[in-house]
C-alpha cells in the first residue's frame, strides 16, 4: 500500500490511520503495532516540519509492506539530505528541563526493530522495520535496537 501525502500534520495522521488499517487487514496485534505507528508519526512529523517546511504543495510518500513476519514502513521525501540513523540520541536525564523537541528519532529507534536510511538521487529513503511472530498476529518481542545499516 502506498500513500502520497501533502506536507501537513493532518496527512501524517492519515498515514498513521492507514498503518493501523493495514495492521487490521493483516491481523496484527494492535498493541504490537503501536510502536511502529509511533515511529511513523515521529518520522513523518520530522519530514513535514523540517524537510518540507510544512509546505502543503510539497509531498512525501509512505509505503507499507509485510514480508513474512516483518512489517516495513518506507518514507520518501525530497528534502535536504538527512540520515536519522546517524543523528545523536536525545536521552533524557534526571532533572531535564530542556524544551520539548528532538526526541522523535530516539522514540522511533526505541519503537522499531530497525531503521535503515539511504539517499537515492534526490530522495531521502527511510525504512522502519518491526517484527511480528511468524504465522500469528502476536508480537515477536520487544523492539528497540533500531540501529542497523541499510
């Protein structure tokens, strides 16, 4: 399933809703799908706000695919080159009083089993991966490694 979305927050949420519907059609456990939907929301928001500057005339694509026990969400945009797999983690510390922001990449890493990035021509291509138990709708385990090479 592929969606072409305008660079607006509402379109990011439309992608999240479409992922949840994809999960229902593939009989995936909604609780297990939650982490992947959170990662999609965070990465999609980064594309909208940073790569495409909330310009609704600009678009990005989101594709959902199931390969065996794994669900892959691919996001493509034509913004400036940015590899979130190399971005530093914003880890919270006790008494942290930093303003909100900068936590999306860390949340995406913790909510998936892997993030792969590649620049193809003028496009950023980010793949978010989440494993589910083979042959069932259940969860394959705890996500969180999130750091793997493309």
